[in-house]
C-alpha cells in the first residue's frame, strides 16, 4: 500500500496478506473482528510499516502488528474488551493527539502506526470520553476531546512497542518478539 484511503469493516480478518506486506503511504483504517479466531491484521510474512497511517481495532486473540524491521514506529495496544463506540485516544508529551478513534464494534486490540510516533518519546493512552468533532470511519481529525479514563503511559522503545494485558496475543505473530509458529493457526 503506497497511497490512497482504505477502510475495512470485517467479520473475519480485516486485511489478510498471504505473504509479505509493505506499507509506505496512504491511510488504512480497520474495524476488525470481534471473535478471537481472527484479527484486524493478518500477515503470513513480514509486515514492513515504512510510511502512512494505520489504525486497526479488533479482537486480541490473533492480534498482529507490523514487523520489527519496519522503519516507522507502531504501538500495539491490548486494552481489554471495550464496548463498541468507545474512543481510544493517544497523545504525545505536549498533549497533541496522535489518535482519536472510535471503533464501530467491540474491540480489545488497537494497532496504530503514524509518522507522528517517534521512538524514545512518551505517549499517554485514554479510553472513553467524547469528541465534539465529526468522525470519518471512526477517526477524528478535529474537535475537542473530553477525557475519559487514562489507562496508562508508554515510551516507544522499538519499532513495535506493545502495551497492555498479556496472554492474549498469538505466539509467533509479527511484532510480538516471538518466533513464527510453523504450524500456523491453532
């Protein structure tokens, strides 16, 4: 994906690549599955996130993120089950919004990659609250945010920095720091 705008509303895997995937530009928003047998992102090879904007929400059981070889930083959040319509917001140390996103369906995992995410910088994560702007496919680009619950802060330490509950990410998924599962999905 080198440009354009892609929105996916999926019951199964949101974006399913049976090989290597490179994203270098454009904007991709995924409202992924609610069952843990599928993921918002599913790549059987390397997922190089080298540019553009990605926001993918869905279940956590098969959640994947870009590969560590990516040149653009990503956050992989496991927030526990959040009701449909619950805002997830990420701000930098200055309070500037990196993401204000309202997934259409129940979700637990959110993967975000943006040129505004910088390794070595700290970010704060919120869930809930309201935004006075108008969302396109769940993504707000303007408006005033009234804070919900601050769930934590994180410093980006690598190309893909995980945050949140453990034990619900598929072993071997790209970006988990674990080896690939040669047997594939259970």
